[in-house]
C-alpha cells in the first residue's frame, strides 16, 4: 500500500499492525476513529506529517527484515545485537501489549473468557523475561565478553560469579523453554492469533502484536541457544581459568 497524507489511519493499521505502536505513541485513536486521514490527524494534533509518515514507514519496513550471517559474528557483537535488538524490542512492546490486553479483557472478556488466560500467561512471561534478561545483561553476557578478550589476548580467565558457564547456559535454556511453552499455549488459546468475527481493530492489532512478539522471541532464543552459547562454550575451552 502506497502511503500518503490522504491514507486513513485504519487502512494503515489494517495493512500492517506494527504501525499501531506509532499511533499509540502519538495518542492517535486508530480504532474508533480510524476513518481519519494522516492529514486530518496531523492538523488537529499539530503533528508534522513528514515525521509521522517517516515513523510509520520505519515501523513497516523494520530492521528485522534485513538478513545477516549471524554465525560469522564474534560473541561480543552478538551480545550487543541481542541486547539492542531483542531485549529492547521486549521492553518497548510490553507496555503497549499490556495496555491492549487490559482493554480487550474489559471490553470482550465476557464473551471471550480465554482473553483472561492469555493476559495472565503474557504477564507471567513478561515478569520472568525481565529477570532473565537482567541476568544476561549483568552477569552472563559480560562474562562471555571476558572470555573473548582472554582468548584474543592470551589472558587468564577468572571464575564467573555464577560458578559454571555450562550450568548457567543450561539454566538459560530451561528458561527459554518455559517461555516457548507459554507462548505455545497463548497461540492455542488465540487460535494461532486469529481474531474472532466480532473483533474490533484493537483486538486484531493485539493478536497481530502477540504473533510478532512470539516470532521475535523465537529468533531471540535461536540466536542464543544455537549461535551465541555454543560459540561461548567453544571459546572457554581454549582459555586458561584461574582456580
């Protein structure tokens, strides 16, 4: 769809649900007032049309559409990418999804009771993911970077605060599996993120965002389990550790 200032907000979100986040940031109602054009909204809210359109196009294109040879990346680049791309993604999407799920439960919970379980599962996932990412950013990833430095400079490696890298990675993988199972249940409850026939625009956007959230999480977990962690363990075998 070609985007112009005459395009309606509803058309934009219907074409690509990822744009809903932009309208939410600008406090623009894309649901009940989706018939308004970009031009109309910008005039009323005193928003620069060019800037809003640029943000919408960025959301539609997305850096995630790019293809990289992640396996060739060194571990420090991988950890940096995971934090700045996948960890940041979770932190940015969670508040929006929480808000939308609260609205859905309030407006549609009586007719679609599964929404309450979907919301509960998502909030449990968020709580555990916050702890999980904090452990990675504070201890695991910094130690992996230390391994790379010790390997490249021939330095000794001190024992990590969590004891064993292998055991810590096993724990991380178990936590990854827990989230995978949670989202498998969310997908089942939502009929693979298919909105019901009586779904409003917010309903459709929320399910679309949950679908994207799960796909992003799968890629996130894949990069750690199958690329970063094996690289880190391989490097650790080739450095001497201080007992």
